[in-house]
C-alpha cells in the first residue's frame, strides 16, 4: 500500500529534464532566479517543455534561439518546486521532447 501512495505522489515532471532561463520579472515564481522554458501551443496556452534525457534537452537548445538556458533534472526532492513554478508562471500542461525543426513532440499531458 505504501508503494502505491508514493507512486500517486509522483509528478508527471519527475525524471524529465527542464530548461531554465533567467527571468527579470519580479512577480514570477522562480527556481534559482530562473523559470522553466515554455512554448505557446495552437490553443494559445503555455506548455512547459520537458525532455526525457539531457541529450534531447541539449539538442533542443542547439536547434533553438534560446540563449543561456540551463538543463535541470526533476527528481522527487524538487518535483514539487518545479511543478509549482511552472503552474505559477502560466503552464497549462507539458510537452515532452519538442523538436524545433519538425514542430512535433513525443507526448503531451496535464501538469500534476
């Protein structure tokens, strides 16, 4: 029973790599003075970008025009902070492994 409770407490972000960028807006909730990189989708909502591994995150950075972004892995100890930060900064959901060239992603989900 304990294992089920622990699994239920896992955020969809846990185990993914997020990209953090500097944010000058004092009203934003931040992680080390940075916020997660997000993309605006066709439904005009913001989605935090998550990557299954560091290589995918670095490839996105190489292919995009985003400068000074830092990849950070989400683990059990920090998942709540990352989730709160993403939601507080307007993320409606999550896009996993977004590819700049094809504008496609591996999966999408709600944030929890």
